[in-house]
């Protein structure tokens, strides 16, 4: 399998963070590569949820989903995703509901289609880290020993790469007694296999039914697709 072609420059590397690797057990994470299908699915997920929301609450709403893919030699390839039912208290962000039974059922279905794809973590449309995210990270550890957390910014006016990736690490309090987890930034980029590029170009030729490809255009992918679709 050929490596994914990098389409956007990764951000600053944070050293010393490790996660389970399919072939080598445990290796330092070098980067997270988010594939275009994940970006499009997230935009679609966000707008489907917003369709049921009225008034000023729409701008405050976010969606959360599961990231699927694989890891090899420190690179996490996020090739697929699916939405999960998620609600949180607007007044108390620490109170939230994520349907893990639905998560388990969906993952079993996805495994029947592609057994190579594993749960690699979760995404949120943020656009910033919220208090409940570290708790969602803890929940995801039931399915993945070291989940990645990717913020995907779906706002149309965002500039630059629309993904920001994190992993949680243990931190010892100053008294040396209490250990807590906090998010540390890891580099992210947009990439695709050659077959994905061809499929995306053909998809964009089909018409305006697709959601606005915010993530692709802001990372420079939109221009690439536009030029090759003509």
C-alpha cells in the first residue's frame, strides 16, 4: 500500500508521545494524516445536525464522531469516520452524553466492510477544546489504547489547515500525588492515496449536491481539485 500523499504541511512536532502501532507494538507518533473523506463526512455531519437547530444555538453546537484508520511507523492515517449521537449541557460543559452502545454497534458494522480499519480516536468540530473532551478521551480508551483527538474546523472563513490534532498525556501535579491527563498538540496534515484523489475528482464533477468543501479549500486541496476537474 502506497503512503498517503501529503497535501498540507504538518504543524510543530511534540516529542515523546507514543501510541499502539499495528506492526511494531508501540512507536512515537510522528504525525496524523487526515484523509479528504473524513473532512467531507464531518462537514456533512455538522450540517445535518444544524438542520435541526434554530436560532442562536446553531453557532454554539458541535458534533463528535469516531475516527477510523491505521498506524504505521508513527504515522496515523485517518481514512474513515462515523458520527455518534452526542449531547452536552450548554451551561455545564462537564455534563455530556455520548452513546457508546451505538459506537460499538457501528464499529462492528464497519469491521465487516474493512477489517483493517481500527478505531484511532475521535473528532470534534470544536472549534476549541472543551472541558468534556478529556472525558471523551477516557471513554475512547475502551476501544483504543492511545486515541488521537482531531479538531476539524468547519467554519467557512477559517484559513490554513482545518485540522488540529492532540493526544492526551499524564501529568503529575506539583505535590507529586495526583496524576491527571491533559492534551498535547501533535502535528496534523491533509493527505490521500492516489485512488482517493481520482474518486474525489469524479465526485466533485457530479454536481452541487455535496456540502461546501470548506476543509479542502482552506488547505489548498480545493484549488487542486478545481484545476483537475475542468
